[in-house]
């Protein structure tokens, strides 16, 4: 089960009914935040979620509407007596940017670890899931992200018995551990079938349409893309400022063949994004003009 919550859907400036950009994912006791715009803490509280369990914060880029909420978030974690390290991932410049922001959050009771993205596409493996950053096309260095939850093959009890594998090792092998015991080596493939389909979410804002989005987003259960403008006449402005229109986002979702698209990162002038859905859905039917707090629980396929 993977919980996905779009905490904030605004771009450029917060509004009374729309906080700035932020996405939170929760899986198997781990919490991942992508972007941390102004108001993220409030949106999290409105959702009933806490910032303290966050393990990883990823940043797409360092414009204020994507990172201005970080100092307050760190201070809140510190005031909650957090002790576990926090990992921050982002484009080159992460260390400089975070250190500058921490001038107003200098003393924390936990370690802040920084990992800068060094390639156009880079994977970060964690226990049970992996994050992938891929470079997009904005006015500054910017990345989109996928989160993929892996799912191993089904445990084959009969194979384990036939090979004489001690029962006390079964659970460890199921978890992917290789075990050496009494001169024998036991590997997970000895008791597991072929890997099963997992879960995948793609998140990308602040970019012109690029091939990397559809390619990396292919196979996603959910795609979340910027739809900054709904007015067709604002295409030229989108090109100038290197943003996307709703229609361009819909074309990417169609190319990636995903089941559902959520739009986010709206211009402050776009007060009613749902007004444009009729035409957007002519391109990609299952498009949602997401609002703050939109949440879904993604589950593995039943077998």
C-alpha cells in the first residue's frame, strides 16, 4: 500500500485556498516529501499527518515556491525532539541552498544529510523502493521524480521443501537476504517466483514538455504533472517561462499510457482549473484538476 497526498497545488505564491507545491508519499513506515513550499506544514496538519516521521525530502529545484517551507519544517522536527537523520536530495547547489536557509534554523537535534544529483538521470535505492530523478527543462536546473515500490515474487513453499531449506531461514529469504549456513549458500531466487508488478508514481513540475517525462513515467499508476495554465492563449507565456499548460501535460500522460493524471502547480491567476477540464479530457480522459489535500491509496494488484 502506497499513500499519495498532494499537499499543495499552487505555483509562485500561496493563496488562502491553495498552498504552494508539495507532495507526500508514505510506504511501509517511510515518509517521503517532494518539494516543500510555503504552507506545507499547514497542509500537512490539515491532512492529519505529521512532519516528524519524514525520512527523505526531495527537491525539484530551488525556486522559492518549492523550498521556502524548509526552515520551518526543520525547526518543527527539532522542536518535536526528532533524533533520526534526515536525508535531503536535490539538484546541484543543494548544499549551498540548504546551508543558506539554515541560518534561521542553525541548531537541530538531528543530522541533516545532503545528496546532490550528479547525472541527468539518477536512481536512489532504499529498502523496498527506489527514487529516480530525471532532468527536465526549466529556467533553472530542475528534475522530475519517480517512486517505484518493488514487489518480489511469491514464496514457493514446495520448492523450499524440495531443496531442504531450513524453515527458520524462509522469512529472511523472502525479504531478499542471502544466507550462508553450514557451508551452504541460500539465495532468495531459490524460494521466490518471478518478480510481481509493484507500484509507481511520477511527479514533475516546472518544465517544458520533454521526452524524459513520458519515458520515465511509463508504467506509473499515477502521474502528477504541472498544469500551470488552462487558458489556450497562454501557451506563449508557458514557453517563455518554461512551464506547461494543462493540454501539454495531458499529451504527456497519453504518451506514457498511464491510468490517471493529476494536474498541479497552478498559476495564481488560474482560480478555477476545473473549468478547462472538458477540453483537456479530449486529449487524456482520466485527468483530474487536483486540489490541495487530494489523496489516494495505491494497492498492489490482487493475484
